């Protein structure tokens, strides 16, 4: 995978016969007390490697656009104005900066139902953000999110209850734990496999080295821990890459075993 262009809100990579575009929706600050040990208690003192901004953890929020030049898939959509935070909702500017026409987006894959991943289906003015949207793929356990502001999209929802191919190069893989419908999207090309995940990892400076650490908002913490362990084991294989919603933007990296955990090697320097 090779970086071919980048800007303030995007980074574009060649990935065999595909292009992968990382899109920065912004960032959110969260208290470190959301981190949990194996007994479910708030984690004690943080390692020095975990940076704080003020007293908070700063989490990047990323989405990913994949195309073969004919078909495309947008993975997650950011927060739009649902988060009520001026540091979020930048995905539309990121798409413009990357030269991606929103009118060409027909398929969207949502990793899970939380606002910072699904709300961007609706623009801040209340209109549909993707005028020619045909399908929204989401885990069957998370389809209840399509009410209220997201109700107009409901008729195009494709529930994912088992591993299923979206097209020739993208596959939806259920990975419940963070939410009942949390789903990872595997993108395959001649250059390898890319796993795009949502909230498998929230704090990359900690949870690769200590993958047993969970997050307060993981609905089922043991299940989320087990899902993360399985995905990290897969990612440590040759020619595998990760695209993470809360990895430091642009959020695309390699994973290698390191001690009792894993090490993360970003394929491009942080943006934003």
C-alpha cells in the first residue's frame, strides 16, 4: 500500500487495483476513565506513551472510501452535526478535498450504530448527504438506529447477520462486542487485505500493546476483547493492513507482534 496524495483532511493510497481514501471527520476528547481493565474497573495510571490533551484522550474520527474506478464503498460517515461539537462533521469537506463526488456514492458500510459513525448519512441541513444512495450495510443488531433523523434511510438498509460479500473486493464480517451489530469490512486486492474497523481500538497508543484493555462503552467487554484479539492475530499476518476509525488520522497501518501485544506502524504521518 502506497501513499499517493494527502491534504489537511484526506490521504489517498494505492492498494493494488484499488484506491483507498482516508477521510478525517475530526476528533473527540474523552476522559481516560473510560478505559477498563480485565475486571471492568477504570484503568489505573496510564503509561507514559499515552498522550493526553489537557486531561483527556484525543480520539481521531476517520471514515474510508474505497474504489476500483467503477464501483465504490464508503465505510462510515462521521458525525455530521449530531455530536454538537465543532471539532466534528468534516467528512463532507474531506470528500471534496479528496475529489470524491458525493453524488457517486451508492453504497455505504457502517461499522456500528454510534453517532460518530452513522450520523453523516444526513447532512447538517437535514437532507440526505448522498443523493444517489442505494444500500447501507450495517450489522443486524444495530439497525434500530434508523429512526428519527435517520428514518429516511431505513428502506435502503441491508442488515448483516453473517459474513457476506458486498462486491468482488469487499466483505462484511460481524464482530459484535462493542455493539451487537459491530461489523468489520475486509477489502481485498492484489496487494493484500485491509480490515476497516470502527471501535475495535479506541486508544492506539495503549490497546495494541495491551489488547486486553477495554472501553467503558463496549456493550459486552469480554466479547469486544475477544473480537479485538482475533482481529489483531489476523492483522499480524503478511500483506494485511488495518484502517481504524479511531487510529491517528489517516489511520491506516501495519500490525506486527511485539512482546505480549502488538506494534502499530502507520503508513503515513498523522494529519490534522
